[in-house]
């Protein structure tokens, strides 16, 4: 159920559509990686996580781990679920920092009650609306997913699911099953008047009725410059908080140190760590 950061065309079940070639193709596409990173950043922001401690998050439809990369950069831990073996193989090759689980979320979230501090999903939940097998009932699969997700999340936490609904009926179906499972919340739409920048985020609350965040670009007629401005301001704010610029030497050292704390084998630090290489022609 890998989320590719683009509007998916339905070409059969995701475990077949995202074969080895497709998995590698989109993971190496710089534009897809950029969009995926932006949506992951927005989803984590909407979670409203505490800033004083690391959290354990669930990434539904984690794919090759692009969303997980951002979660790790923010200092949090994560578990990723995906139905595509090819996607998870790429994630393993990329040595992502999260734990990975091959599973169909339409069968439910197989974790103990209150395991996670939050959940994100990028471009994946709409796959549950498709009946790829005779035994598949989209309403039942959606309810199974949402009801077990509700149980797996800690009270007072949130789930933020970015999705590409094909139509209003599909959107209503997804939202109705989420509410039936016990969630409160609703849809946050960023840049609703822009065909290109418009994004849907289903923001769900567990056990409490929180205030639904406002969508970006809802107070200004010119959305595109606002989106760029928002991104730039967020980057400056993160730097002010003392976090290292991505791909810098300090950022690389911090990432290596996190992996050491997790017991993973990491190359020793040298004077060449983080050093830019000359381009090869």
C-alpha cells in the first residue's frame, strides 16, 4: 500500500502494481521524494507531538521508507507497515531506521492497545476502497483498519492520513468508517482553491475531541507563494531550534549516533564524514 507522493492510478492491487521495478523507479525519482517529504512533514506537524520527548509512530503504507526518513530526522521512532514486498525490500536496502512489517492493513493493525503515540499515512488509505478480490468489502476493510488503529493508538493521540480520494463518495466512505470506529476529527484541506497544491489530510483524534487544525492557504487567494513561504518559514524555525541542516556533516553525525544507540553497525567517523564529493563525469 505504498504511498508514492503522487495521485495513484488504480492498476490492480498495490502489492502487484508496486513490483520491484516500480518500487525502485519511484524511490529514485527526486520529484516524488521531494513531495513525499513535504507531505510527511505536514502530517507529522498535524500530529501535534510533544517537543520534549521522542515518540513511537506508526507509518501505514510506509513503502520504501521515505516518510520514515523524516520521522527519524525529527528524533522519533517508527514502525512501518506495507503490503508490497518489493517496497519493503527497497526500504531494507536503504537501511531505514524504523522496523518494517509486511501486512495488509485491511486485515487490521496487529499491535497491542496503546502501542503508538501517533500514526501517519501518505497516499495509501484510498487503496482500501478498491475491491481487488471477490472477498473484499471496502466498508468492512476500512472499518477493520480504523477500529484496530484506534485500539493501537494511545489515548489523546492523533492519526493523520494524507489521501487522494477519487470522488466525494469515497471521501464520505472513508470518513464514515473512521467515525464509526470511535475517532473524532475531520478533513484538513491545504490550498483548497489550487488544483495543483490541494492536499487532503484526514486528522483523527483518539479519546478526545481536539480542535481541528486549519488548512494551509485557506485565508489567502494566492496559494502557491504561500506554500513556498510556509515551507521556508518552517525550515528557518527548525534551524532556530538547533536542528542541523539536512545532509550537513552535523546531520550525518547525528543520524549515525542514533543508529549506534539502536545497536546497528555504523562506519567510524573520520575527517571525510559528510564531505562533499567532486562530481564525476
